C-alpha cells in the first residue's frame, strides 16, 4: 500500500519535471537555460574572446644519443638536422593539442670491438627520417602561476608529450664487410622502413615561448624521441646481424633528441591567443580598475541612527522606537491605522484609542 502511494506521488512529479514547454527555444538570451544574465550569448565566432589556432614551423639539430651507432663518438659530435611544421589548437589556457610533421637526418659513428673493429675501422652512418605525430601541450606558466603575480605575461614554459608514426632510411659504411665492393662481394648495411601503423614512436620535451607580438611567438624547444626500433641507428637487423653493430649496446630502442628554434603564427581576429590569457592577471586588472574608480554612490553614507534597518538617507522617521517593525520608508507599522504603532498596540488588528493601548472601548 505504501509503495503504491509513493509511486502515485512520484510518477506525476517525474513526468512534469521533464516538461520544457515553457522554455525559450528560439535562441534568444536570456532564456530558460541561461542564468538570466544579459551577458549570456550564443557561443559562435562572433562571441569568441580569444583566438585558439596557430601554425608553427621550426628547425635545428638532431642527435642520436642512446643507440649502438650514435652521434657522440671519440669526444666529438656529429651534427644532424631536423625541421617541423604543425597545426596547433589551444583547448584551454593551460592545455593544447598539435598535429605535427617532422623530418630530418642524423649522422653517427661506431667502432666494432677487437679484430673486427681493426679491419672495419670507424663506421659512419646516417638516418633520414620523417614522422607524423600528435602532441599534447601543457602550459606550465599558466598552470603554476602565482595569485599575487601582477607581472606582464610574455614568457611561458611548456611541456610536450605525444605519439606518432615514422619512416626512415639508413646507410652504414665501414672498411670491411659493410662497403661497396664486388671483389670480394660486399654491400653496405642499408635499411628502408616505410611509414606504417606498426612504426610507433614516442616523444617528450619542453620549450620556452616568448610572446613577440599579437601575431608571432618565438620558441626554443628540446624533444627526446624514443624510436622503439633497434634498427633506427643504421646498425642492421637484430643483435645477431653481421657485422654486429647492433650488439654494441644493450637495449632495443635507438633514441635521439632534437634542439629547435621555431616560430608560431597565431590565427584569428581575437586577441589575445588563449595560451597567453592569464585568468589571475585578468582578475587583478579588474580589481585594480574597481579600486581606482571614483565612488558614484555610497549606501548608508549617513548611517542608521535609529537602527531600524533603513538608512537615514531615505528614512522618513529617524526616531523609530527600538524594536518596532518598520516599512520600506523606515516608518513604524500601524496595521489597524488607529494611531498606535504595533509595538505598543495590544490589539493590532482592531482600532482603538491610545488611552486604551490601541484596543476598542466597550460602551454599555
């Protein structure tokens, strides 16, 4: 019985709770779905406060670091090069995403141990690569900005992480087994890896951006790229391959890092770009404007001398007795209009003379 009664009460409430027939669905604001504020607008291009797209290009050096055949040999560095281009989308003021294309070339050397090394000499190799990646971008400067920081926001520290696909061509030459020769027959170690779904690589890095103008950012960026491939350095296929360059070091991933200088071109008519918007600075600016603004109107400038809750600026009865209820003009209430305020009237709803405490006099 109790369950049936509960359902009888709950079901009509649930159905009518979904009724939106009175809602304004014309697209005008404010409506039933807005806060009622006049500052609520449809979110479209005309209502955007920031731009959030940019195009970036850059380039610099590339080095194979953690590899059997690497760019650091005998205290010297074999410089390579790389270049990138990306389309960037800022999601919030602290996080963005990029689709990036990168290409480059690394140069590296290695020496086999023992007699094999004496015969082959120092091997030289290169790796030409091209990569397509998706990068996440965290703006650490906005993420960790102090509440009391009023400084101009022109520099930002960024962190990057992402995954992608890569293809590459490698060539390794030495003086023995890996060289061009017909007598005896010799061929270099040469590998061509096509870009495919099984060529995943990972990368992380950091960068420092400078807001040069409304249209251009300048960035210095360093990235560490984990190829996940033991053949990326040109050492051959597997650690048992001949000659045994891939057996020089443990591990199954040849990793490199890049150091770049780049430019970002901010797109859109709105300024600033969302990555340069600092909510804390914006709040500080608004507070500063309010603090320095002349006071147009002061509430209760003259106070409330009779403590009736109505400021003396518009109180029509400045000497209201303590404890008396008052109307909006500060006048003590007299519900029955008999000239005796309710505070002293013992018959609030029936008129009577003040001599009888506001109660009617019985005449016989």
